[in-house]
C-alpha cells in the first residue's frame, strides 16, 4: 500500500472496510480470493503489519461508465475506494475494465514481519499464497 495514503491505520481502526482493486486486465486477486481468506497488509518497502479477513467479494467486469458511476456512488464513501471525490475517481478509473471490492472484517495489527517476493515480481501489489509461512522471512524485525 502507498504509505502516504495512511490506509493501514484506517483498516485497523475500522474506518476502511473495503479494499478495492482496479485493473485494465484480469490479474490477481481476480477469481483468486474467497470469503474468510486472510489478507496481510504492508506499505511499500516495509514489513507486513496488519491482517484482516475477507467478509465478501464483489467483482465487476467491462462495466459501462454509468455502472462505474453507480459503483463509486454506492461504495465510494469508504477510504481506499475513491480518490478525494467521486468525479476525480471516475476520471482516473474510467479506463479500467475490472473492479474487485473486498469487504474486510476483523482487522488486526500484528507483529511485523517481512516476506520474500522472489518469483512474484518486485512491483507486484498482490500475492496469493496458500500459506504465508512459505514466503515469511523469520526473525526479521526486532
């Protein structure tokens, strides 16, 4: 996550209850996330510091401009869904073809730890693994 947006504290405080992903093409987590999955959150270049469970998922594809406006109007009040206002969000997101809304529950701060992103790409914003222990770097934060 982009640290300057201060989203992780908002997740932990329960202010941000929806994580949104907007894409031109279908990429992870599209069709790769389900209810009750655990999501781990980190700011770019930092360790993982929080988790939440997935309450539900909504996926929208090849939506019209009218449908995009409705998505933003319906869910846009949640930090992380919109930029400062719906009109600005619309201008930025109208070129996207896919939207995933991930509703969060049980946000929890955790003991920070780093992950090994080898094989996932340096700039990947989302990694899906069956078990976090497979990519967790142990004893990294003191």
